[in-house]
């Protein structure tokens, strides 16, 4: 905590209560849908829009009224609890966009900064689902090694139907954060068991089928990496209390409403890990119509189809729904620096967003539903082809249907200020949570007005939109004057104080 923050904290604690964050008027949302394009750096959104449309600004979320930056850094860079609540990592816009040449492999000072102290998907998922900063590796565990409640549990307590779906294994870090609690993201069997057996999730869909490989071909011997033989058997014999769906035809029937299972649903497509990203050309053959030039696995549904199916199941609950949709393989292809395949994955994610928007406007409405579209962190630093000499050069637009010009600068996650979009019931609450203004979002990315929030505030916004009361935080009149003198919204600083306390 810096000197300025200590002064702020002292002012807050110095005198009596005037106002708390819980005093903010919430806009009740019947439905909350969180859509996560995992590992989408700035260039990922752009390269896909260029390929699809030959221009930016034409995706469904581009017209959402709330567009903000979002920081994603973890509490620290440990992979185990340290029992220290003091934040060790932060984000500094001046350092993040520094164009000073470094004379080394980092090229520019800003590139070097955002390559450091990045979150993993577990800590980022926990921030979104539970509203806390924690160590990398944690699935809804705090830095003292204690489990913490998460948004899906709150939704379930309100009688809502709940779901988590992904284009990667269902027990992977991001979907796990919406259905489990574990000290380590790598405890896949324990995570899968909790997701399947605890009943917090009514719909689970994603990769992880032990009987198939990444090309959707049957295995001679099952691979139980993502769930245990015991849980696999329970899903098949019905003792898990879930309807198991595996075939592409059944997913499509679920999406078009001709298949209407009762009770909880587990969708495990006939593929091992990713729906499409890890397929091989040697098996599938070529298809020049796809951005990667490789034919798709023919026997698995799209993320769009899974999204429609999940909405059909969850939408039957009169109390509403909570659904998390993850384009998880966007991140996997960012790690691989694979331009064609990351575009394929982001296109499927974009179609899923379109499906959600259509569902809101045909089945629900924007007064009843909050939709959030975001990433959990950047990955790969894709920029323009000359970004080794032109700092932060944008992706090169080569026209619709043509691969854009891209230079990748990294092979893993980044600590960049990411992009988020929101529309519907309670979306405006995010505007009360601004923690700063990042000139680079405007000057370099031309993204809105540069205001940004922290990823933990997504949890707050979802809770508030559903009408779940925020933790009361006493704030004295003197502190409010002090806060206004800093030129930052009081609510954002209250939120910072509550997190640090």
C-alpha cells in the first residue's frame, strides 16, 4: 500500500459512517450472462473483426453502451498461499504504454512491463467469480488457503438456474471457477467431482470426453485426465443425476429445442480437450475456407450451438439464470501464436455472443438481462507486422476473408489493460467502479474514453445487478470529501479499501 492509499485508509477509518457501497441502488437482473474470451489481447479482437468484416466496430458487443478497460493482475506471483493479504502487483498505465526502446529482446519498455506479473486463468477466474485477488493457481481460494463463495452459489441461492460452458475441458481453470473451490487448478478430478456432484451447476458443457482424442476419434484406451473413472461411470449410469449428452446431433437438438431433458445436463462432446483448436491437418485434411486452412472436426458442436442449448435448458427457470460462456481455446491458440486458429476460436465466440443477444431480444429483454463480454487476461501480445520497430502498432487489416498482418511478441499471458463490454440490467453500475483513466486505451487503441475497472469488480456488478447486497463499508463524510479531492469516484476507492482491509 503506497503513502497515498494509507492516507485514504486513515481518512476512511477516522470518523463515523455516512455511506456504504451497499447504499447504491441496484438494478435487479433476472438473468446474468458472462462471456469470457480467454486470453484475448487487444489484437485478438481486432484481427478477428478484420477477417470477418474487413473493419472494426461490427461485432455485437461493439454497440454495447458500457465499454471500459479492465485490469487483471493477481494478488501476487506465487502459486501457493502466502498468508499475506498485501497486494504485491499492480498496473501502471505510464509504464504499460512506455515506447522507450530497451535495446534488448523486449524492444520497448512498455512491452517489458506487460510481460511481467501476469495472472493465470485460475486467479483471474477467481477474481471474476468471487471478487477477490488471490495467488495464481487458486480456484476460489484466498491467499490464506480458505475457500470463498462464488457468484454461481449466490445465483443458486436466489433460485436461479446456473451453467458454465467452454470450448476447452469443463474442469479447466475458467469454468472451474464457476463451479468449484480448490487450492490448485491442477486437481482436475476433485474439481470435476465438485462440479458434477455438488449441484451448484445445472448445465455443464465442455471438452474432456475420455473416450475420444483431439480429432474426435475414438481411443483404444480411455484418457481420464479431466475427470475420474468414477465420475465418468456415474454420468453414464445416471447416478450422477445428470443427463449426459455427447453427440453433435444431440447438442443441435438441444439448441433447436427438439431435445428437452429434465433436470441437470452434462454435455461432453466427442472430443478430448478443445472442440477444434487441437485438431491436426494430417487427420482432418485441408479446407482453404477456414482461417487455418484445416478442416474442422466433423463430429463436435460449436460453442455457439452449446450456448443456444444451455440457454434453452436454463431459460425454463422462472427465477432466471446465470450462465458463463468461455471461448477457452482462444487462450490456447494465443499460447501457440497461431493466427489462423485464434481467429477461428474468436469467430465461434463472437457467434456465441450473437446467439446470446438474439436470445435476450427474442426470449428475454435488456431490462431483465445483464450481458458482460470480456477476457480474463491478455496473451501473446499480437500486434502489427512492424511492431518490432513501431511501438504498439495495430493489427494490419488485409480485408475480409484474408489473414491480417500480425507479429506475436510473447508466448504466454500479459498484464495489459484489457477490454470489456456490458449491456442490460445493472450495466451502468460498472460506471460507479472506475479506478482510473488509461490514456493508452484512447491514444493507442482508440477504445472509448480510457476509463477502467479492476476484474474483481465484475463480481460486484453481477451481485448488485441480481440484487444481492454488497458488503456494507462505512465511509465518513470527511473521507468522501477526501475522495472527491483525489478526483476518483468514491465507490471505486471504497471497493479498493474493502479489498485491502
